[in-house]
C-alpha cells in the first residue's frame, strides 16, 4: 500500500480483500492514500436494472454507492478529479461518460440523493466537499488543486469557502456528462450550450413512475375513506349507496391520481403560470370540464348538484398538491422558490379540499 511505479505513477494491483463487492469495480489502484477501487465505464444489465427499479421507487433509497474516492482507467497525480453524488444513477451517468478519460471520482455522501436535489437539501455542499477531500486524502493523490463539480450542484456550494478550507479550486463542469470530454479538451472551459439547463419531454416523463408509486398509498387511503363515507345518509348507512355513490367517487380519485402524477410533468412548459401548484390547478380545471361534459350525458353519475359541486373544489386541490411533488425533480425552481410556493399554495389547497369534502358529505344527506 502506498507503493508507486518507477515513473512516479500509481500502480495497479488486484486486492480481493479491499475491493468493494460490486460488479462495476474491476481492480484496485494503489496510491499514496491507499488502495482505490477502479470502476468500469460500461454499464451492465444490473446497472440498467437498478436504474429502472429506482425510477419505479423500488428500493430507491438503497440505490447508492459508498462515498469515497474511485479511479477510472489509469489516472496519475495529474489526472482530473470529478465530484459526484452517491446516488448510483448520478454516479453511473458520470462514469459511463469517462471512457478513455483517466480520472478520479470523489463521491460525496448525499444520502442517496441526486446532485440537483442534494444541492438544495445541503448534502451536496461546502462542508461535505471539504470533509471528503480530507477523508480521502485527495491532496496526497493528486499534485494539482482542482476539482470539477457538476453545474447543478452549484446552489449548495460556496467555491471560495472550499478553496479557503481545503486549498482546492472549484471548477464547474458542464450540465450534461456527455460534454465532459469536450470540456476537458477546451481547457476546462464550457461553451454557452454546455451551460444551458434543458428539461425536455423525455427527461420529464421518466420521472412520472416515481410520483405514481410514492403517491399510491395515499390515493388508496383516500379511496377507502370515500367508499366508507359514501354509505352514510339519512337512513344511517346504506351499502347500496356505497356502490352507486362510492364507486364513482373512487373512479374520480383514480383519474385525479393519474392526471396529477403525469400531466403536469408532460405538459410543464405549456401550462400557464410559474408555480407548480398553479400548473396543477390548470390540469384540475381541465378535468372538471371533462367531467362536466361526461355528466351532461350521464345525469345519474353524481348524486345531486351539491355532490357535483364538491369536486370543483376537491379536484384542483388534490392535483395542485400532487404537482408540487415534482419540484424536487425539476430545474425550473429553487429551494427558496419551493418554500415560498408551499407557504401560499398549501393553505389554499387544504381549504379547498376541506370545503369540497364538506359539500360531498352534505350531498349524502340530501
């Protein structure tokens, strides 16, 4: 451990006892700071499967790598150092774009959260970077004093503090990992296009499954509650009313669930307003219009006018609230913007939902 080859470069060796038991680790690299795992740049079926499972919120918080220092290829003490979150999808995206680039990857402990969200939460931040530089003994591994951070991590990092506390200069890399090679070839300089943050349809729609799964238990509870309450009435309780009144309510709630989890994301750039709650409100308004059109042809779908009016409050309130879940996945907003939006939107959503539920229950007794 700590040995070097005659030309002063770290040498490679196999070490079954020190390597993490991961399929994406291929060997060990002995450095002055100890043995460093060398990672593969090609993603395996297992890596892709893990990403798919994370998209569907299956063991999502376990999809992470151990914080520390990793090597790509055969890096020397002059090779670039890239910083990543320990969310494995972020780590995989980075390493898969470092093929033929001998480099180091310093993985921060972001609690399994991606770079953008971790920067907002503070786990991809100044203190963690400074602490990790010291823990991995980065100063002993490289002779330069530069670390390349993903641009989306900037909100959580104070570059001058990192410099003052660790001696390392922060350089912000391109937004997209596939631009790294061009970024390095240009002398660590990013073009305006590399700095541009885009959020196209395909990037938005892949996030829908996570919201569907995370919200599922709440919609099931809501459906159970509405089915239970639907039997109430002047004759105390009626199971026939559960069938005729509760099941339509359950169908409406399922429509709200799917619409709120998918449509705001898919239609994000085209929905009016800046806040996600407002965009969700527009989707709710659209659902109300469609339901009104349907009810005009099926007069018995709602018990009475009061029960129909209840959904005018309930639908936009729920969809607006679900839409705000997307703020943590989007580059359209900031942490302060989210807090400001919630302070205004949540009381309105709760009030509307309470009014709607009150009207819906009142309709049971008329």
